[in-house]
């Protein structure tokens, strides 16, 4: 057996792989890619469609003038029972096939580094893929199939926040009771662990893993909130259509729910929906906002639009006033957003859900604020200020720590190999 194993964090937005030298339990290399797929339209329809992954997917999507099938947040498909497969060109892709494309890409990068075909891995999973246990099990089963398709033979699943906890444990000098809060693109995960630098190489850490929990809200939810509040009015929310003269009605809300979430955006790209939108356009008196909706779908602008939304969200981590700007194919959006508006009227409901869940998690596990020595915050969304403030207010600024927001999980997954492999032997 090789001395190397891989820790793999398949994330909603970013995926990372950490290579661990298992002989001395040290990391030797890290790779991070965006969790994106792009299937360009072939010049000749008879030619196979060749998928591209990660940063290559973005470049080719832009180079192909956004023609083709672009996929983001594939992790969210994993618990979706109604997703059987999707046809791209002449091939059908099941959820596990899509995920496997990302795992294969990461594995190839890592194998090129190690010079070996490494088949052992620790793979992360959120605490909650879905609140429904059946769907949650389906998600893990699909992830397991994806790992096999990608060529992994011996692999273990580990909760993502436990991964982050193992990484943080390498930085501390004394024993600490740590609440890990991992805010990603799709989920917010919590883990309460007793960390001890002297226990790093111990195989059995079960007694130190005190509580886990999670909620299916993440950075993507905040993006959807921005889209709903500031984006959808530019695509016809609030516009009326008048099938019966004198009886104007609102355009179907389903249009706007679909364009707020990346997974649903493709629903509008069917002939039936396109006809429905065309009808709405005519019966709205050819309103330019409904035209914008048609353009968004026809020109496949979802990814570039959501990139601008993400930019505003990131700008608001640094400044108090930002602008949501989008100028493409005659769609013009210029919406100022202040941090106060963002907190109080845009992401307020999702913030409240996270705060309520945190309270529930602490109550259920009988944890008082004072019991927690440190809150280790990780994941890209942990940088969103109103979210961070919830923890600062509750635990005090001095208890809040952070590290590498995008790689802590993958690193710790690799570190947890020993714990998982030896537990299996016992
Ligand atoms: N500087 C930033 N400020 C605020 N949010 C950010 C920043 N950078 C990235 N994000 C957001 O963080 C999220 C991605 O974080 P991360 O890579 O930790 O998620 P993930 O691991 O892919 O998702 P998950 O763990 O939920 O599967 C996205 O929603 C992204 O928009
Ligand atoms: Mg993550």
C-alpha cells in the first residue's frame, strides 16, 4: 500500500483535495478547484460532448459565448430523489456520474503529483445533506458510487466540520472545547469537539466528538435572497399580464423562484416554459423586463449574473455600500445595496433560521456559551459580516478564530484517516 492517502472535500462551490503522507501524518500538497462542469455544444452534433471541470469549465463557457450546458452546485442534486439523470448530447449522466467528473479531475491532479494511482481516501460529507433521512442516505450512497467510479477502492466518510476541527487542533497548545462552524455554499454545519494537541495521533477520538448538527442554508441561499429582492424585479416580478381584457394578473411566481436558484434555472430552458414566457411577454404588453427574462434564459446568462451577485455579497464583507451591477445583452441592472439593507431586509430570514438553529443545537446538547472555549469559523460564507456578528455577540470577539476558509475541511479529512482506518480494524 502507498504511504499517501487523499482527503477530499467535495463542496457545493469549491472542492479540495489534500494529500497526506500517512507514515508521518503530514500534509504534502493541496489542490482546490471550483465545483463546476461545462459541456460545450460540439461543432458537429454527431461528435461526443466532452465535459470540462473546474477553472477550465469557466474559461470554456466564456470562450463558447455561454453556449452549452454549465453546471454549478451539483452537490445539491445528491439528495434529490426526483433527479434520475440528465441527458447531455448522446449521453445520460446520473448524479454520481456528474460528481465523479469532479472527483476524477482532483484525483488526476493529485496522482500526477504523487506519481501513483492512489485509491484510498477520506471523503467529507455535510452533517445534513437533507433533513429527510431517506434523502440523506441517498446522497451519501450517490457520493459513494461517485468515489468508486473515480477509482477509489478504500474510502471513509467523515463529517466536514470534524475535518475542520482536526485542522484547527494542529494550531493549539492546550485542550479546548471548540465549536466548529462551517459555512459553505450549500450548508452550515456545526460540530462540538474536545480538542487536545496531545491526542492528535490517537486512533479513537469518538469520545471527543461531542455533538454534530447542520442546516441546509449556505452562501447560495444568500445569493438567492439577493436575486429575489434586487434581481427578479428586473426580470418581471411585479409585472402584470392581461389574458382577459381588464383583468390583469401577476406573472407566475414560479418563473422567479426558478431564476433564484441555480438548480432550478434549467427548468425554464424547456420548450414548454419558453413558450409560456413568450406568451407572458405578449400579454404583458411586451414589457422589457419580461424580455430580460427571455434573454437571461436564451443567452444562458445565469452563471455570469450570479457571479455579479456573489461579488456584491463579497464587497459587503469589506464595505458598507456596494452595487449590484449587470450589463449584458441589453439587460441593465444597477442596484445599490447597503450592509444594513442586506442584513435587515435581504438575508434576514435565512440569518434568523441559522441563529435559531444554533440556539436549538446548543440547547439540545446542553451547552452554555461559557462552556465553549473557542468558536472556529470556516467556509467562505463565514466571512459574511452579519453572520459572523451572530457569533461575536453570543460568544465574544476573543473566542472567535478562523483559518484557511477554503481548505481547512480537506486538510482535516486527510488528518482523520488514522482515526477512521483504525476504528474500522477494531
Ligand atoms: N470573501 C467572501 N465573502 C463572503 N462569502 C464568500 C467569500 N468567498 C466566497 N464566499 C462564498 O462562500 C461560499 C463557498 O464557500 P466554501 O468553498 O466554503 O463552500 P463549499 O465547501 O463549496 O460548500 P459546502 O460546504 O456547503 O458544500 C459561496 O457561497 C461563496 O459565494
Ligand atoms: Mg464546505
